């Protein structure tokens, strides 16, 4: 019964979180000029270290907006690609069906 209720073990990559997020954004069909990634200061809580990055999405023009589907794909790819990474903060501004801007904070948790 236990084997049916737990997820199979994932092989996590050892690449930097910045590189991982960048690769997942490209896989989600978000063009490179539409997003910026900034590293936040590491936080330590008890025996855990939190490394976080803020991703800001802005459309290049009104003719080339960021779609909701691309944002959802990015969130899905990052969180399923690494179990230790979670979306911590989401701020999304819509203009009709598309995004006018989005700010996402991804955090990775690891033992100190």
C-alpha cells in the first residue's frame, strides 16, 4: 500500500537554481527577453537554508504578451522538476486574457 501512495524518487540535478529556472522558462515557451531572474539573500531557519530567486515577467510589447498557459507551465515545470523548490510568492497582473506582468519567487530548501 505504501508504494502506491508515495511518489517515486526523483533524481534532482546539481545545477544552480538560476540555471534551472532559466531552462524551465525556455521550456515553457517564455522568450528570454520577457523575464529577468534575480537572486535574493539566503535565509537560515533552524537547520534549513533557503535560497530564493525572484522571476519578473513583462511582455516585450502589447503584440507579444505572456500567456497564462506559459506562466502555469513555468510553475509546473519548476515545482515538478525539483521537489526541493517551491513557488513562495506570486504577484500577477492581468490585462484581459494575458498577463501585463508577473513576479514569482521560487525558494529552494536544503539542510545547512
